[in-house]
């Protein structure tokens, strides 16, 4: 049944022209216990909105969210708070997400204080352990975020996310702002913590190399919809959707395993989400588009083991 399940989740806001923009449009996803689900797409495709919906930081206007067997769609107040502590988030921007006026110890211990977990002394001890868990020292607790490098600041963010022993951690582009040289360290730390603590991750990224490396399964998102879903290890070789192939083609050549179809390089900007194209939303940019694609919307359908694609030509 999965740790968390989103059924036909949608979210919209009204634009200046009073039209509904659906950043997330009828997305269904399951994250299993202890699993990493990678979520890939261009910026503006709805990945971050989906993450915020999942954590109930933003309200949805359609669909249901089931967490550990419990329908949390309409949950509010104390009961929502109770569930929310089991889902934490790691952010892309460690400047914006770590309060510069708080010490590292106060930042990491804040969730413990908010939820009144243990005594002050127990909280301090827990913070020491958390810093060690993420490869920092307890001596760092008295210092401030600006005294640390980007990679170390992300470790602080991870320690804070782990404080309440969550089941699910949503990682929103956690290494995109880091130097290439420290990305692997943080990715490996996340993988090690997952194993050690039995965490499940929703790992949002536009970096296909990292996503295929870290994810058990990968979901590809385009204009608010999931267009392909497949095992992480199959991404490079088995991806079928023209959009996925195009993303793979854009991966720098020093990752030869992840080679896509060069002729499928996606050109142009994603269309305006206010009025998504009819039929297949990808058709204006798809080099394989046919007449049918302009009128009929392809559904996400199974084409192999753990592999689903939303494309009229996927079976062909
Ligand atoms: Fe391209 Fe048509 Fe497939 Fe959409 S349905 S991805 S337009 S071939
Ligand atoms: Mg984003």
C-alpha cells in the first residue's frame, strides 16, 4: 500500500487573468517505505509545488493524500502537526533555509523544541548526536551558518530534517547549489542515512545522473503531469517517452551511459501553463508528434516491469 500515496492530486492558483493554473494536474504517486523516488523535470514543471502539496505546506484543490494508511487530505490542526513531523524537507537554498541569527545547535534542535521532545538537556544531547550523524562535530553547535561551506550547510539542513526521526524526507534539489566536488559527498551521505535509518526519499532534481544513481524508481514530470515512470537503473537504457529521451540527450557527454537521442533535443521554452496544449502537452516540442497527439491525451500506461509511459507511440 506504500508509505505515502497521492491520488489524482491537483493544485491550482488563479492567474492575473482569473484563469486557473494547474502547477500539478492529477498526479498519482506512491512512495514505498524505505524507497527513493526520484522526480525529474525542467524548472517550472510543478516539481516543487508537488513537494509542497505532499508536505501539506500548500493546499491542493483535488485528489487525496494517504500517509501510512491514513487519509490526511483534510487533516488540520493538531492531527496534521502529528503527521507532519513524520515528513521533513531538505531545501536547495541553504542560505534561505537556515536562519543566520541562530546557532547551528539551535537550528538543528528547533524541531525538538517545537514538538517539545525531551528535556532541554536531552535535546542538547540529541543535537550532538545528529551533528555526528551527518559528519559534523558537536563543537559546531555554537557557531553560525555563515561560518560554514555550502556542503556543510547542507549537512546542517539534513541534521535538522532528521531530528524528529521522519519516515519520509522530501529533498528538493538538495545538491544543485553545491560545488560539483561536494555533490557526491552529500548524495552518498543521503544514501547512507537512508539505509541506516530506513528513510524514504522523494528526491527532486533536474540532474538525471544523480537521480538514476540514487533512485529506486524515477518519475518524469512535464507541465504538471507524470509522463514516464521506471526503475532508476533502467532510466538510461529503457526510457521511452520522447521527453525523457530528450532530457537524457542533454546530459553532458562525460556520462556516456546516459545517452539519449540527439535528434530529440528539446527546443524552445515549456508552453504557458495557463493554457496547456490540447492532446499531449508535449506535442508542440515533440519531434515525433503526429496528428493524433494534437487531439487526444495519452494516459500513463504500463509497457513493462515497473515501467509506465504516457505516449501514443510508446507501445509502437
Ligand atoms: Fe510525442 Fe505524441 Fe508521444 Fe506526445 S504522444 S510524446 S506528442 S509522440
Ligand atoms: Mg523548484
